[in-house]
C-alpha cells in the first residue's frame, strides 16, 4: 500500500484499511515520499496511531521540494518500491505518482487498486491540481486492474466516467478499538449531564474549514463551551480572532486516545465546512468518529453530508449560519430528550460504517466477487 499519509501522523482510510488487510495478508505500508521542508500534518509523524504486527511501515524521503521534480522522483520511487516488494496487490491513494507502479502491475499481471478519497483541488500547488485532473487521475483509474474505490457519491460518479469497474465505499471507523465507546442502544443517562453544555470540533484546520459560524455561535451562546481540537497553518490567526471569546478552548493536536476521551466529554460535535466542489465530495472520517462516541452532529450542508443524513436525520442535522448553529445548540441544550434520541441514533447507524464491514466489501471487490460490484 502506498499510504495517503505518514503512518502515525493521522488516522483514517489508509491506516484503517491496512489494519483490516493485515488480518488476511502481510501488508507493506509505504509512507508517502516526504519532500524537503514538508510541514503538512500528513508528512509529520506524531505517533498518534498504533503500529501493527503484520503491517511493515517503510519510511521514505525526497531531496526535492514539492514541485515537478518531486513528482517525477515520486513516480520513480513508487515504481522501485513496487518492483522490490513484488506484491500480489498494490493499493494506492495517489493519482499523482502511481502511474509507473500501476503499469508495472499490469505488465506483471498483478492486482492494483486505486482509492479515490480526495478531490484534486485538495492538492497543492495548482500545477499538481491541473495535472491530476487532466491526466493522472484518468490514467491511474484506467490502469487499476482490480478497479477503483471512491469514498463519496460525487467522487464515484467522477471516477466511473473513466473506470466503469468502480465501487462506492464510504469512510468509516474501527469500532472495536475506540476507548470509552458507549454500547449501542445505551446512553449514560444517570444524571451526569455536564453543568456546562459543550460543542466540539476535531480535525485539521484546512482551507475547507469555516470557523466563522462557530465563533458567531460562541458569541451568541456565552453559557456554552466550544472545544476545538487540532492543528493547522492558520491556528495562530484563529486564536487571535477568538481572543475575546472566553468560552472557546483551542487544545492543539492530541494523541489518538485523548481525542476520543475529549469527544466523550462533548454534548454535540461540529463539522463547519465551507461549501464548494471539494467539500461536496468529502466523506469526513470525523463524522463516524463522532457517531461512534454517541454524539449528534451539526454540520454545514455539504452535498455528501446531506446524502448521509437521509438515513440518520436526527444524528446529523445542518446549519447555514452562526445564528442557525446557535439556535440548534440551544435547542439541544434545552431539550435533553431530543439530544438523547439523536445520540441513540448515532450509535445505531454508525455500525454501517464499521471498518470490519467496509474492509470486507473492498477485499471482496479486489478478489472479483460480483456481489460487491453495485456502487450505491
């Protein structure tokens, strides 16, 4: 597997899929090639995800900075990695940097799978976006002998145009490993509601996150606490903008177990995204992590999130402004029965997004099981 992030930097699709596959085969997880001067969290090891016995993690670096030379070097390094390991199947998340490796798989009659989890606009610089959209995305999809997995409906529709052998499998969460997770169907209702209602956000402070509604809601609801867990290049700016809001707490990045302990202490969790073609294609892991801890979610009305909410209208609802968010939080604060019902639904529906189910479906797809082929 050519992983989407350095092992131990973040958790999500790549590490969870590798964990699932390691139950059935030995997995060599190749970290993405770390460029000179890299500062993005996907390139920074923080030991926030455990090492696994049957997953060999291979660290890699480049002597080039992000750019054309880095891209060419990554193509070459990925080709050498695959030729050296001689896998039965190659899994990659990169439309850029995997074409030669996929060609090798096709020539050697090996299986190869492309996981389409991010829209090209998430890439930097702009040249990488352009090349991914116009050439590498289609080339990688067509060369994938086992087919393509897309994590959202629009990504699935995009990739199906160039690779009919595609399947839609959303992101999810490993329910067996989360610390302090409530049992499905049971909410601790024994008078332990916190004296201060708490709403929280967990994630990277990327350009797709919109904190303005959260700040507005914090001003309108001074009796509530707002917990923001994570990191990003604009963290200092955000802290400065919120300096007069005493009910907002920026924790910075936290270890994996501690994040879930903090989520357990929240009443409601937030996904404040900007609305654009990128976030319409995002299937955010944080939604399922929130649900796994029995937390209802208030989110921006992105297209993929609205689709998911069709089967969980209580566990996932939406706001369009800071005023909407403040009103929704106040309603939950005043109506504990509604909060209880939304929490129960979150615990109930998250079972459909357990990695044991998702991993099994992808594995059957790789193996050519016809029952795995329906996309939606």
